[in-house]
């Protein structure tokens, strides 16, 4: 890296900026949605839906039988009828996919 040009330095700078923006995007989105919910008078946690998606199954109610890391590219490309991915019900949410919002349930009972 003896002779780095100005264009290369600018490329590194723009790449770094894009990487930081990609990493920060979910946090910025969460901040904006929370501020919109509070300005509309909705629950900050669930947005007035009164349910929260399960973090284990991500709201589907099902988990892969072999765990979340049972990905195989070859199996997905050449999947036959007997090698389909088997799913089991999520034990954390009892296969419902969601929980009752604790913030909404506390305010409705009081």
C-alpha cells in the first residue's frame, strides 16, 4: 500500500460509510418506529397489536427439526419428496407464534 491514490481512499471511505449505515439501519428503524408509536398513542412494544412475535420461531410457531443451522445447499437444490425439512412446534410459545404483550396486559388490568 505504498502508492494509494485519492480515488482509492475515497472508495475505502465510502465503503466504510456504507458498512456503518447497513449495521445501524435496524437501530435507526427501531428508533423511528418507537417515536411514531408514541406520537400516535400506541404501545411502544407491540404497536397496539397486543401480541409480540416469538423470538425463537419468529412468529411462525414452527422450528426446523434439526435446529436452525441445518442448511445444506445440495439438499435444497435437489430436494426429493422424502428429504423435505421436518418441522416441530415451538416449545417456547406452544406453537402459537406469539405472546401477549406484557405492557398492554399490565395497563388493561390496572
